[in-house]
C-alpha cells in the first residue's frame, strides 16, 4: 500500500498513527480531514473496511421517486462531465441529502470496481457508514471538498480520489451531493472545480424549473380566477389584439376559442368598440352602458374598463369587465326590493268568489302576456299580480311594480321607457333604463293604469304592439320580453265610453280580465282574515282574540275599503284593547257602531227572512227598474263597477 500512496510517507503515516491512537500534530493533516477522522472514530467506523451498505430495491425506488426532479435535472450534467473524462477510470455519482446514491454514470470497468466497494445505486455513503469520503464529509460540512487517497478514513478507499459538492434548492436547503471519483494517481485540483461548476448549473436549472412551475401554477390560478368570476372579462394589448377572454365573456358574446387566436378586438366585436377609446384617451370608465355588436346581434352590457400602465407610464393594454344589462337590472331589482314575495297560497279565503278569481288568475298567468285586474281599492290586486308572476313562466325573471297614479305624468314616460344620456334637463349623465327594461324577462305590474294620460296611453300601446321600447332621446329599439299585468279600481269600459281611456289600449290589455271580489261579497272569509291579522300583529302588539259580537259586526259591515280597511281596524283594535286579551265592540270604530245600531233597528221590523243572494238579486232588479235598465246609472246607484253589475245580472239571470 505504501508504494501506491501519492502522499507517502506523510499522510499515510499520519493516518496510521491516528488509527493507532497516537497524538497528531495539527499541521500534519488538513483540519477538515482530521475533524472528519475524529467523527468517524466516535461513530465506531472500522478503518480496515468501508463498503457501502445497500438498501432494498423498493426503498431505493421510494427515495428516487421523492428526488425525481433532482435526478432529471442532474443526469444530463453527469453525462456531460463524464464525457470530459471518458475512459479515464472516473465515475460520476449523485446522492440525496442523506448520502443514498441515486445515479451512477461511468465506464463499465470503473463501475465494476466501484461495485466491490458498494459504490452503487442504493448504497449509503455517509461518514457514519463508510468513514471520511467526499460525499459523506461534504454532507457533514456542507461545503465542496476533495478527499484524496489516505485522507479517506477507511483503507479500502485509499486508492481513490473523490471530489464532491453539495446541491441546494432555492431556499438554500441541502438536497443532495454530486461527486466524481477515480484513481488517486489522476488527482487534479480542477476536478473539484468541474464538479462545483456542474452543481451551480444544476442549482440554476432547479431554480428555473421552480420558477417555471410557479409561473404555471400562477397562470393556472389566475386563469381559474378569471373563469370563475361572474363578469365577462376582455383584455387587449396596445395594438388592440386580444390577450385574455374569460369563459363568461365567451358565453355572453357567443365566442369560440377559434374566434380569438391572433385576432384584433375589432375583428371579433366590430369597429365601434368602446374599449379602444381607453387606448386613445388614456382614461378608463366605470359602469357605463355599452352596446356590443356581434354580427346582427346587439348585446347591451354595463361595462368598466381601465388602462394597463407600465412603470414608464406607457399604456400597454386595457382590461374591461362587463355584465349583461338584464343581469345587472335583476340584481338591482332584488336589492331595492322590487320583487314578488307572494304566491296564491298567501291569498287568504275560501269563498267561491275568491276561489274563482284565483282559478282564473292561474290560467291567465300561464297563457296570456297581457292581463287586466279589476277591483275596488284594497281587494289585493298587487297580491294577485305577484302570485301570477310566481306561478307563470316568467317566474325566474324580475317583478317590477309602478303606480301610475303616484308619479307625475311628466315623469311617468321616463320612468317607464328610460332615457339616454342628456335626453333632457336633469337627466343622469349616463342615461337610465326604464321599468320595461328592468322587467325584461319578467313581469311589469302597472297599477292604477286608468290614471295614465292619453298621450302616455298611446306610447304604452306602441310598446305592447311592437314588444320593444325606445328610450327618451334615443333612436335604437330595445327588444323586451315582458308580461304585463295592469290593474284599475275604475270601470275601464265606462272610462272608454267617457273618452278617458283609449279603446284600442283597453282591448290590448283586456286579452284576459279578472275581477277581484270586494270583501262584502266574501263575508265568509272575514273570520280567516281576522285570524291572520291577529297573528300578524301579535309579535309587536301582543296576542289578542276577538269577541263573537265584534266578529259578527265585522261581517255585517259594507267594507268600502275592503281588506286594507279590515287590516287597519284590527290593528287599531289590538292597540285599543291594551291589557285586555280580547277585542270587543268597544274597540271598533264609531262608523261600525252606528252601523250596528242601524242593523239592530232594522231587526225590529218584520222583514221576512231570505238568503243574502235573494236580497242582492232583489236590490239589483229594483236598481235596474229605477234606472230603466241603464247599466252605468244602476252601477253608480249600487256603488259597484259596471263589470261587477254585468256579472251579477248574468248570475241572477236578470237580463
């Protein structure tokens, strides 16, 4: 062995003295080597051995799987290093952070010699197992180093020179070692330099791969975010080419991926694209109504767009988000409470008249787009309108209500039809959609339609005929799909005869009319309604009941204000009852008490008993005789509508 040692006699003698337990001079061997020898002595490593112990194939496969990325990146560099020293007896080795050999590249003869030392895949080359060696010691000190001949702790390694450098990830964590080993007589300082250079290249590639993966993850993340938002998104570069179009935008604009690649936004959406204004004016916009043209389609959206500006203050693109206008309008409707909360189940009553009104309403809501509700104030016209909306085919759309009597006629047109930017003094700068647009896809309830001016009636008739609306100050027709439920407490036929309501509009609305019975015609429903109102106010005003006498009086009253009047009287009675748990006659309004006196006085007369229907038939017959069968005068005398009188004439066969 002494003849073959290039460090003979100094290093070999020092190694011999160390394993013999003799004290050494500090300068007799490199400090890094001496420290390693001391660790090996403490580990109990046998200096006369040094063969690496191998793990099972299954364990090796598991370790290689964990280090798969490191192996894939390092292998090309291992082959490149080996090509420099090909047929010189060198072998290139890659280990994990624990010293397990993952890959071996070298000449067949040197690999065969290395196998005798266990220098193969799956062998464990830590200091603790095989003593001082470039791999194990580099792992211990986390530094590149070269171990030559007798510097190895184990004698079987003295014929080798090994150069190794630790490999770190982007966080600086030790993840492996690259080593080049060969005959000790071929030792050269440049060998370690080659290994270190290769390790730097491997670490750079690891960082690049990590950045690439991070970019891919970030891209996938951002793409998922873009496609998950409910708004459409389009971005363009400074030349107007499409950069990003999310799935929502593709769906809204009916676009395919093939329509977008390498295209300018004008090629896809036409020349009048508002997003291009941002490029020219260097100024974005927020929540503006925009019309996007796709062939012969016109898609109305509300859009926000902002320029993308780089660090030099240059515009490098524009990003625009948008929603279909009806989506925004439906959202606004829900937020402001313009929605249908009631169904037919919420309409209280079991009288035949009410059941018939509900039956007709169900039929109408599924089969007619224009419905006319007639009835006195307080009979529940809006309740029926909401129920029909929820029962009909437009139930998923918005329900929009407007009282034609509550809005000045000068403003009613803009409320119904909307207006464009600058249409008149005081108009909002961005324009505003009207109730017809807001109700698109749903139901528009026009309450008190008899109060609409003749001029407005003409405009409404045109919309009902054409099924499109033109905003005030605008010229473009906007298609609408709206069910119309109109309501009036007046006799519209009489209004037509008197010239207050357009005949053509009446027949356009009156494709299906429903008359809601007044409360006095459904007195059997009064106990149910009273119970409902008592429960409704109980949480705020306390639990109350009503006396039998008070309930009887309520059933005998005329109810000119109908259900609304009954609700007010019950609420008043609960408050006046105070500590009592019962509403009595004393808590009812004076007008009901006077009515009670009249009833009691009349009971003193000997009037033959007869059914209420017979009484009603006789009264109607007398009114017709008195007015010489003038329907309008008879209805006025009886204080009922003409349509109600016609229905009762047919009922009692008085014609």
